């Protein structure tokens, strides 16, 4: 394997190194940067340098460069294409080894347009990260692609705009083995990644890591443990209460197991902060929020809406939604969201108390990007006031 810089990053499990990888979003950004160099210089770099949002710098090998009409001035007819091979490290990722291509074409108008080609899914239902009709390229990868292309343009002194098309030829078949068709993403995979880096997701290693973090925080004398499933919750906690990553334990989908660990380690209080897309499942007693363990988001949201006064037609509309954001929009328009979320909080409080057998006190904060904090179950509201103070 070509030396990329990722080789230095790993986690240890029973003395074995589990290697990091990089996301399809990182591949797309690197391919776009390489193609832009090729477009403006007539030469493809052997490697391309990318700084990921995680703060890990990579030098990725450029594959299959192709230049059409390799002039050095901006013209609608010129285009360049390069590919980057996806590397998932020791994470069991279905996209490992695939090629992610970027085709870059100059345009006279300023700005950078980003779209998907073959093997990149297209949005067909509302409520996802992109509007209906758009390519399934998530916001962070889009920004990475834009920044990478701008870096190449600045270094080459280019003053025109760009059209960038990301494609993954193997994505059409791979997508059939994912949840994309069920979510309303048709024709290919999604270009994903919030950090640009793939970290190994061995279940045992992850649970041991969570337990170690909890034990360390208890050893520091903390009485209240703050947990969140992942980056969305961490970002919300930072923006809302200035909590840093070091203040939190990321529990991934293992909410029930993490609560068990908190009890075992002697914590008196646990504050859970999470996005409604995961935590709505707690309202049904689902304590492992991975989709393979159980979903029921639409059913649980419809039940909350019905208890808040929704009619059968609204309940049916909620059941047909693919995302919780879309469900919330429907309830908000009906004037029922606030009451439904209050009821959701009551059910979450019931099930987390049952999980910990009332041995410790648990507060839960549920939020969404569109509407902010949706509910504060248990004593969470009181604790948040303390944190603000």
C-alpha cells in the first residue's frame, strides 16, 4: 500500500493494532483536488495532500488520471478526471477498496458546483441532508471537496469557476446492500464522513474503550457522567453549554450498556445528550440504537403524535417518512410537536429508569438541528440550568 500518513493511526485491542482508514468524502475531496491540478497544469500529481476535519493529514495516491483537451485556460470543453482508492483500515466497511472519481470541468462563471455521477445516489424523499433531486453527498464532504478544489485553484492561479462531478462506478451494486434504497437514496451510495477518518468499529474494542473512559472519569472523582452517542451530540453540547470532547464519553449505539457501566462504576448521575434520530428509540425501550438491533422510529414518533392529539391521517404521514426531521416538520406544522416531544421525554425517562433500576439518576436531552432542544427528560432541565450558570 502507498504510504498515506494514515499508517500512524490505530487503536489497540488485546495488543493488536486496529488501523484507521479514510472516508468516501476524503476520497472525493482528494480526487477533486488532483483533477483540478491536472486540469490547470496538464499534469496529474502522483499524490495529493488532504487535511481532514479530524486534523489528520493524508497524502493519497492519485489513480487513473484522464485529461480531455488539456489546455491551460478556462474553457467549457476542457475536463480532467482522477480517482482515489477507498481505504477503511480494519473497519468492516463494504466500500473498502473501491475507486472514487472526480471529474472537474472549468466554467467561466465563478463558484464551484458539485454533483454526483454514476454510482452516487440521488435523493428521492424529503427529510435527508440534501433536497430532493440532489446527489447524496453530505454537507461535510461537500465542504471538503470545495476546499480541496479551491486550494488547487489558488496554487495554480486559476480565476474561473469549476463543475465537479463525483462518481463511484461500483456504487450502484454496493448500494443495494445498504439502507440507501429504504431511505429514499436511489442509484448509488452516499458520500459520507463527518471527520474524514474511519475509526475501527470492533464492538468489543469499542465497549472496552467506553468502559475505560468511564472508569477514568470516576477516578477523577466525578459524580455526574455526561454521555452522547457521537459527534452530533458532542457538537450540540459544545455549542449549547461549551462542553468539550474531554467532558463527554461517546457511547456510540450502546446506550444501555453504557448506563450499566455507569451504575457499576458508582456514578450518582448520568446526563445523556443525543439527536432525536437515535434517542427516539429509547421511548420504545430500545437501548442499542443501531438499525440492525431495531428501528421503529416512525412507529414511536407516530405513537407520540397520536397521544398528543394527532389524527389518523397525520399518523399515516409520519409512518411514511424516512427521517425524524421530516416527522418533526409534520408535527410542527400541525402544532403538536411540543406536546409530542414532552410525551416522548416521559417514555424515555420511564425506560432509562427501568434500565438502571433507579440506582442512579438519569437525565436525557433530545435535540435536532432544525428545532434545537426538543425535550429534557428527568432532571436534565435542572442540570442544564446549573451548567449554564
